[in-house]
C-alpha cells in the first residue's frame, strides 16, 4: 500500500511540476480512519496530502465532468472500476480524453466504510459490496500505471441476490421494494455519484414536466428508483457507488443488476465501460431479438 | 377487499396505440362494428417507441389497472426501426415490473397492424377479462394523488 502511495505522490509531483497536468485528483485522509475523501491538488507542494489505503472507495472519474469547460489538464488516479467509469464518460461524450491523464492503480478491493463506522477499532471490516463481486480490479485503460496487476477474485457475474428476489412471490416483492423505497429521502446522492447518470439536465430536476415529481413517498420513490435504473441499463459499470453513498442503505445495485442480468440473457453478454465507441444494448437492436409480443 | 367489490370491479385499461398500425387497427375494429368492453382508454402515440417506460409506471401510479403498449409488427414500422427499440426496451421493463411485484398480466406489449381489427378486439377483451379476474391494481399506486378511488370497499 505505502509503496503505491509514495509512487502516487511522485507521479503527481512530476506531472504538476512539468506542467503536463494542472490538477491532480486523488484521495486524502478524511476526519475518520474509515474516510478517504477526494482531494484536488493544484500545487506540487501539496502532493503529500495524497494517500492510498483500503478506503479509497470513491470513484473520481465523475469529477472530470466539472472540468469540461476549463482549460485544465486533469490527472486522475483510477482503480479498475474508475477506469470503466472513465470509459463510460468518454463514450457518452461527457469528457474530453485529450484533457485528462489517467493513472491506473490496481486495486485489491476496498473496505466498506459504512460497516467500518459501526465496527470497533481493530476488528476486521468486510469488503464493500461491489468490490466483493469485482471482476475488473485492474485498470482497463490508462495512460500510465502504478503498481502491479492483481489477480481478479471473481470471474463471472454473480446474480444470486437478484435471483433470490426473483424467487419471491409478487406480494413479497412489492412489499420488499416498498419498504426499501420508503426509506429514500430523495437526496439524489446515487444520481450525483453515478458515472452513467451524467446528463446535463436530469429529468428529475424538471418536475414541471408533469410526469415525474419530487414528492417523497413510497410510490414516487420507487418510480424514481426504477426510472434511474432504467436510464443506466446497459450502461451501468457496476461500481456500486450508488449503494455506497446511499444514506438510507437502499440496495440500489439489486435494481441495476436485474437489468444487467436480463440484458445478458436476452441480448447477449455485455460489459459496460470497456470501450469508448460503438453501441450499447439499449441504443441498438437485432432483428433476431427474442420475440414475446406477437 | 370483499368479493363483492371484486365482482363489481370495472378495470381501467390504458392502451398506448401507435398512430400508423394499432390506432388504425382499433379504428378498423370500430368501423367493423366489433364489440369489446368499454374499459379501455386509447392514447395515440406517433410510434410505440415513443412510449417511455415512465409513462407506464405513471399510469400504474395514478390508478390504471392494466397497460397495453401496441405498435406495428417488427419490420413494418413507419419509421423503419422504432419498434425494434420498443421490443428491447419492453422486454426489459416487463421483467422489471415483475421484479417490482406488479403482476405481469397487467402489462402487455403486442404488435397489432392496421389490418388486424379483430386482433385488437381480441387482445383488449382478453386483457380486460384477465385484469378483472385479478382485481384492482394496488401496487405502485400513489394514493395521495388519486382523488376518486376506483372501488368502494366499505359498504
């Protein structure tokens, strides 16, 4: 860990001093031991703020959107999922790859800060939910890389949790989701953190349209949940940031994974965020797609 | 809910009909004097792919008991490819509705061409009977927004 941290600082320093980058995005230590918060460094004197530990969970790629109208050259540190998020944003034409430098950092899984907050100091903290199922711990695309690749601990997508819900009867499913979404406070943290939710104008900010509302009740919240999941269907890169930032602990990835599972079974396996060109499952079609509507 | 209420239950069915095929098909059903129960509300859309899945969810929220999305057969789309996108979208959203606990019999997508007046009659009649049998939709409803409840339950 500390070797990677030293290397990160050295790389950041070199980039800032040479002027190849004007900003470096990385992580710094937050107020709690289980907090590693994003940091934006503009001066080589500040590079010692950068850290690399088992809580660098947050995906930094989405911050690149904030730099699209600036002259900045932005260097960002990116784990496997972050590089997929980066590809997602380039694919969606939301960031200009010419203005960014991606420094890949192989990651051996981050710990779950929410659990850590409730665990006594020194006790073992489990991996974050999305990290447990991670198939791309190594950067899938980067300009330079720090550290050496790790061996992925998962090779296939794990849909056991989705299947558990599918096996319930209709009333149990409805009750489950109603309970989950009754907790939603519509803070939109899931949307704001999501690299696939990158629209300039989100429909949920346009309540005057008349067909989505900001009301906070189980029905509207579920409407929001399904709609968001549908909007990222075929584009979700499974970083699990939505779930990680949710203050109400709603299992948002269960929704996203349902779409991923169905896309895989209906239209063929698809891995989002590996390429920056071409079509996604929902903006393309095959004449030979399954036909159920005759 | 008492059995009596379910027996007297008249479902509200919303049909999103594509302008070029299904709307013409529904028109043909009418001009051919084909009878079907009056529980359907037909909403004309330019193409079945105009139907955002949000419209369907919204309908269920606001007290609709069943939704039918109908358009041209694949290959016949007025806009060449619109219904291929509809197909992908609704294959997914049908499964998502089921996942959310909405009875899959309440939501259908069908291809009904302008020449298929009898098919329109048949699909709509079958759907109304099916929804009648399973009773009013109580999932996903935003009761705060529904001023008039569909069924009186405490008689």
